[in-house]
C-alpha cells in the first residue's frame, strides 16, 4: 500500500497562470490499479490518500502517473515516477520526494521474450562453408495494454555486423504468444563473430495510427561459441538512443510514503505450531495472555497485525469468540455508555476489518444502486452558504439531500435480513455484553451495534465507495461533497445517543433488533405489528399416514416473536411455536405424504408439516422462517428429509424418533459469501510481524517477570511499557511458546534466502527455487 501525499512545482510544465485539475494513478507496470481523487485548480495538489493492495503477479515497475484532467478530451499525462521492483525496499518506510519523469513510448517498456538461438555450419553447392543462424522467438509475456486493450504486436529481427545490418525481417505476433523461426546464411571472418549481434524489436501494430515501440533485446552471437544452441528469457529494454529529457525537474515532483514487503511462503507443515497457537487464542483466559492479543500489543501499528489475524481466525470460525473476548476487555475500561466502542482498540479494528472482508457483497447489494444514481447524477446537495456556487438554490439542494438520505436510510433498514451471519453473530454478542456492562441504560444495546453498523460500516462506504469496490474510481469533487454530506447525516441518524424518541430512533431500534433476531414489536415503515399471514394446510399432529382429514386448512401468522396458526382470521391461536424454539426449516420429500410443496418446521416438540399453495409460496416461507430464526443458539446441522411414520424415519429407517438427522441442513443459515483465504500466507505474515517485533516481545517478557516477583504496591502502567498484562504467569508462558516457534521457523527461512540469492538474471533460464512466494504491500499512517 502507498500513501500519496502531494505534488508540487507543476507550473513550469503547465505554463504561468494555468491552474489545472490533477489526479494520480498507481500502476503495476502499465496496468492501473488505483486512482486518487481530483484536486481542482492547483499546481501543488495535496492528495493524502492511502492505498493498500496485495500484488497478485510478477512486475517490473511500480509507477505513479500525474494527470491533468480534461473533461472534453483525453486526460493529459504530466509525468510519472517509476520505481523498479528491486529498488522498492530502498524506499520502504520513508517519505521521499521523487522528480517526475517524462512519459514517452521508450519509457513505457515492459515484458519479456523467450528466445532460442542456433548456429549451424553449412556447405553450399559451390563447396564453401557458411554459417546458418536460426532465431526462434518462442513466446512473449507481460506486454503492456494499449488503450486498455491487449496489444497487436509484431517483431523485427536483425543481424547487426560491425558496421551495418546483415539481415532483417518482420513477423506478426498473435495474442502475446508466438513462434517464429528466421534462418540467415552469412559469411564472416572468425574473429568478427565476436562483433555480431542479434537485435529483436517489438512493435504494436497501430493499423490506422502510428505503430508503438514496445521494446528491444540485443543478444551477442558469441553466446553460441561454446554451444550450438542457446535458450533463455530476455527482458525487453528501452532504446539506447531513447529520448531523454535534460530537464526532468521542470515537470515537478511527487511526495510518496511507500511501505513494501515480500513474504516467502514455505510449505504448510512449517506453520502448524504457530497456527495452532494462534487458533487457541479465543480459549485462553484471560484473553490478554493469548498469542493473538500479544501480537496486537507488540506491533508498532496494530493495523499490521489485524488483517492477517482476522483472516486466519475467520477462516477457522474463531473470529467471533476472539472479537467478543477482546471487546469485553474494552468494555471494562469504558465508563460512559455514550462512548462505547468509539476508540481504535484491537477489538474495534478487528471488527472493522471483519466487516470489510465479509460485508463486501452486503454493501454491494445494499448501497451500490443508490451510489451509482448519486455519482451519475449532477444534482447538488450543498447546503453550506459559503460553498454554494453561483445559481445554486439552497432549498432545491436541501430537497436533493433529503431525498438521497431517505432513500439510502430506508434501504439500509430494509437490508437487515441480508447481513452476513458472522456479522450478526458478532453484533449479538456485543449487545449482550453492553447490556451486562450498563444494565441501567436501556439504549446501550442499540448504540453498541449501531456504532459499528452505521458509523464504521455504512457511513464509511458511502463517503469512500471506490475503497469498497462500489465504484471504479474516486468520485469527482462535487460528488465527494454530496457523499460526505450524506455520510455525516447517516452517522448522526445512526448514533443512538444523539436521537430523541422519534420515528428515526424507531427505525434504528427495528433495524438493530431485526439484525439480531430480537422480538420486534413494530414494523418501522407502518408502525404496526410486524407479521406475515397466509392460508396453508398443516398435518394434524399424531395422525396416521392414511386419511384426508390429516391435512386441515389453517391461517398461519408469523411475527418476529412466534409462528401461530388459527381456524379463522382473527381467531385465537390453536398452536404456537416461539421463534426462539425453531431449530431448522427444510423442505419435506413429496414421498412422505404424496403431496407437493411441503416443508417442515423443526422445533422443540414434534416437527410441524405444512403444505403451501405452490412452490414459490413454499420457498418464500422457508426463506423468511430461516432468516427470522437464523441467530437461534441451538440450530440443527442435520435433519431428516422425510417424515417419521409408523415407528421409523422414512428416509433412513431409523426407529428412534430422536435419531440424529441423516442429511445436512441446507436452509438453516443464510449462505455467506465464501472468502478465499490462504492460511499459510496469513500465518507467514504473522511470523514476519513477530520477527520484526522481537525486541518489544522481549520487553513484554521482562515486564511479566517483574510483575510476578514484585510484591509492593501496584505500579503505574508506564513501569511495564504500557502492556496489558492481566495474568503475568500465563502471559509469560505464551511468550515463551511464541519465541520457541519463531526460532524454529527462522532456520528454513534462512535456508530459503540463501537458495534464492541466486535469482534470475538477464538472459538466464529463470529461478530454480522450489518454494512458492507471494508479495504483500502496505503503508503506515
């Protein structure tokens, strides 16, 4: 990740008194991966934006382009900063001014060519001996995109003698991979072979416009002196006589703060002990003595520890208990219910990262349509008299703002059933803890959840939609202002402590309760009891399989509290199932009663078998019953797809009515988005963090020893380096385990570093290392 701070001194390029709207892009080679906001009318724009991303492929250059935005024409590139991959470590962790370099085709070279050369001796018809040079261009990789599309390349192959070309040809390439053989026969003195050179130039076929130079490679023929054939990958190079500006400083400069790291991931068996220790963290008492908590304590920036830790724990379903435990530790130090979960502790950062990871799809289905409407509309929402533009009508702007906020807020409130289960489970735990910590505050159970959902999730996504992949690029300045106003309004509405008893507070109340599957007395849109009614057929309990009277027409009513059925609409309930007692809701096989569109409600007593009027209605009831009961603590994992009749289950023939289900539940919990997490990679990152923080880990170990032997009065926290140490003995043992595991991991890492030191060079056959390695990049504030 990189922090782009500012550019300066663009005046010489743009000309005197020519203010411009500037933005930057971050590129891997020539592929754009991020774009900053546009800074209007400035020759020294200040961006102050941070970008974090993992690099999924090999690359040669990390480049930063500064653009002059043009509304009517193509954006103009002012200059660029290109840093070789090998040089990134030299700039990591430093804030540096880089001079902007000119952008031309010669400076945009990237990619490589796989080349095979053969040199044969032939006897011609007249008896003379000559040399035959065979040039085989086998493959081409990593060529740049041209105007966002794959290039249409061709190659020219030349044999260059001491003073002139001996041969030249041109060959078309298809889809970046091609095979071409060029045979040239020539006669030359033995001593002059040393001076021969093969040159291959790659070009993009411009069709109706000028062809674009893609790079060249030069290979001396004497590579074949000791062998009749030679095969290697060659990086494309710029021309020797490329255009070079003698006054590059005239373009201005760009200040960057780069933090770049490379992780070398070893085979899985190396990470077993460290992974096991970390996954035990939620069960350690107290939680401050766990390996995961200690990692957050010793890292220079907790954000470095949070991402790999959250991903690893999430992958193994350990995040909710860990986040709950560290949040409970936070609550012990919270004295005012109005400030609950408002700081940047390990708990809040873990929950923030969790919401980003698992809540991406939730944000997309909830916010993206409205954000697209806002970003693609030209409606102004500015209400600050100082910032109003000429011709703006503040009343119209207020109406626009009210319209967007109402629409967005209403959509968020209606979306509670789409919230990922892991978020619901976490919020449920937060609500329980907050109520126990502040039993006399009736509103804390709402504010504990709304402080995360509204203030730290939805409001942040609204103001920075590109960060959450809800928009392709940073919005324009006017849209940013509109999104900022909407976000601040949502923060205010979502902050329970700032609300009186109003309809808005009821919206929050109902949203939070729906999210956590707590009894909701009112529908937030109609202010009437929340319920769903329908006429269906149910099978009488305890009846035999035969007989039409087994199924009777009943009126079913579902509220957030209970499922009931009645003889007539409005009559008393014949039977009631509390929602909290529902264990699973599944389809029932047609063969059970020879009836279609049946489903079963499995609860504490005998299953309730229901026949809907059609398949759509059956699916809708299954869906709503699953969603309203999804947070029940005793949900089943297995069920019987057929009925229990005549002393046995028809599906598996088990005779016990209490026998465990024979098939896994399919609709018990709403499907969460599957997240691709490489646990070895995350564990390797955690190992690296422990390695970088060994000195602080040693200080924490010494602090544990000091606390254990000190018998005097309680010292100030500063005496123990500000570490949270509740149980010095347990914490000391955990630190000992961490140090032992890190020492054992150091050995294979050192061996790998030595093996990789002979990395691929220009013209080599490549890296022969058998280890897999990945690259991660991040930035500090």
